[in-house]
């Protein structure tokens, strides 16, 4: 049996004896879909000084173990994996994870439109797989 490996530069090497191990990086789908959280929606501050953001994350890989949703001041972990038809997703509503509400006092919300960057990271155990950034609009 022979295995030939190639790299991105076009280099190759043929393995021709049985003393080699083959290792494949299974994190080959580094993208994910974000629903409910929107850069086009105008979020507001409720009577308790909170900004309620809803988020659902659909990773392409089924071996993602948690999602981190964070700002410069707050961190929220979504670890309740919901499985439907062999696909997984993570959400802050309708699961045992906490509903994500930002504390408006951290963001100096002024009258008019305010912008808050939100960072979404997906992990396989402790390994960061992929990240995205979105900026939400909050009306003050």
C-alpha cells in the first residue's frame, strides 16, 4: 500500500511501508451559520437596563462542543448541544443555557444609535475552531 501526501505548495512525498500513521484533521468545515442575531435589527434597552440578544449557531461540523458569545466586557458560553436529524446547533433560547442579555451600563449607551461588537467563537473541547464578529445597533 502506498500513500502520497501533498501540501499547499505542491510538494509531495510517497509513504511506502507500514511503519507510518496517517492523521487527518477532522475540522474541515471551519464555517458556521448565525441566526437570530442581526446587524440590521435595532436592539433596545429594556426597563432593567438589559439588551436582550437572541442567537442560534449552526456549526457545519458535528464535533463542536461549545460556543462562546462575548463582547469586550461580557462572556456567555453555550454548551447545551441540541441535536435534530444528526445535525447540532446551539442557542440561548429554548435550551438550558442562559438567555443572553447584555448589561447596558458596560457600553455607555447614549441617545441615538450605539454600536456593540459581538464575537462568536466555536470550540471543539479547548481548541478554537472558527470565529466571527458581528456589530449590533442599540438605540439609546
